[in-house]
């Protein structure tokens, strides 16, 4: 995704493509085969069974990207920043929202319009159907957009300790929320209390990466291997001991999970950007295109998966879940890509041309 405010970095698109693809696999396998059940006896499948970690990657990447932009400029214009963010996400989100209220028209209430700003809380219309369910993250993301110009400014003025203080406060808030909330796991999963630290960790990673740029380049490859191992290990531990799908509504592990998840992904982002990797041209182009259409891919993949599920049922060719799922991936992934590309060209791209620069002065 090319920005008017930062030099194009294709590897950021690689990561966007990875996050969207992880969530695609997560939903495909659960919808068709795993049925939203934990897999404590198969924790080595944690990256797939707990593939919702792609949301944590998206949130961490947002913090990293915007802090990188903030470090590049002396000042961010608040109005233009929010305007650009609105143009980036709301055209497609509003489209998905109207699909949601249309398919559940008989349950619509006038106050549901307010869920345009709170798609992750209460009985949001977008959460009533699998085909629009992914939209819950948009409210969390946009709330961060509203406060980021202030956070970015304060982080530049006060340095890393400012973000560390905020993270410490978030931990206190999360402990209190754990004790007061009956369904704390779901609350941590889907609200700012559980996700705001991931934006902050992304910001922190951007600051540290800029400070240690030479070291990151020198040790980029081993750090990337370490980051990949940590991501897999963290998801394995979650699948084994604290799956999101366990029947217990309160799990202490989830107080700390967003810190662990985001920390692993932050290291991965920094290492992927710094490592001197030789990526084939064809793969680089595919990943960049996947990153460019990743927002449409993310919001609309549930629609395509649900249609295929209704048409094909639970595809059982070999009787082996992973082989049958692999066949379904080969069918579904290109179809989602086609729909996402169509959505990007028809809905996203025209509005993206209306964006403005929102940074003033090179830092």
C-alpha cells in the first residue's frame, strides 16, 4: 500500500498479506472442519487453530507504521490524518455494515446506526453473521487513529519511557478488568482494554528499530528466525493451555496474552524489514499485491468462504481434514483474491486518491 506520507516499503505489504492470509486459513478451517473448538491435544497446530493472532499482527503493524510516519515528520496535521484514515477504511466498512443490516433487516433497530462506531461492542449488526463478522476490528482500529497523533507527539517528546508508562498502566487496567468482568477472555479479545497495548508495542518497536537500525540490519536474519520461532511457540502454548475456544470464560493467561503476542509480532516486523532476504521477483510482486488488497481480502473473505461452504458443504475427498482443507484452500484462496481485487478497484481505490499529505517538515 503506497502512502503519501512515507516512502513505499514493499515488505510492509508482505506482512499485511501474511496477516490476511492467516485469518483466511483460520476461518476456513474452523468453519469447515474445526468448528470453533480448542485443540489442546494438538498444540503444534496452534498457529492455525489460534490463527486469530493475525488480528494482533494487524494491530501491531498499525502502531509500527504510524509511529514510523511520526518519526519522519516534525508535526502531524490532526485533521488531515483522521481524514486520510477515514477515507482508507470507512467506504468499505460502511459497505459491509449495510450488508449486515440488510441481511438482518427484521432485527434492525434505529440505534444500530451507532454501531458504525462500536462494531466490537454489544449486539453489533456486523457480528450477527459470519459473512460480516470480521468488521469488529474496525472500531478498535479507528479509535486508535483518533488518539495516535497525540501519542505520537508525546512519544517523540518524551521517548521510549512514555510508551513504557502507558503499557504499565494498561497492565493495571487489564488486571482490574479481569476481576470485574465475567467473560474476561472475550473482553480482552475484542476491546481496547485487550488490544490497545498492541498498538503501543507497535509504536515502541518503530522507535527502537529506528534507534538500532544498523544493528537490526546486521542481525536481521537470525532475529527473523528467532521471531518466527517465538510466534509459533506462543501460539502453541496458547493452544495447549489457554485457547480462546475453551469453555472457561475467564483465563489469567489472557491478561498477558496481548503483550506476548504483540511482542513476538513486533520482533517479526522489525526483523522482516531489516533482514537481507533475497525474495524472488514473482513472489515479491504477489505479496505486494496481496498487501495492497489486504483490507478488502480481510473484510470479504468470510463472505466467499460462507458461499463456498453453502455450495460445497464440508469438502471431504480424502477423509483427512488437512488434505481436504488443502484442496479447499486451493479453491477458496484465488476466489477471495479475485473478490478482494474487485472490491479494491471499485470501492477502496477511488477514495484513496482523495488522500492528502498530513506530515509537515522532515524530522
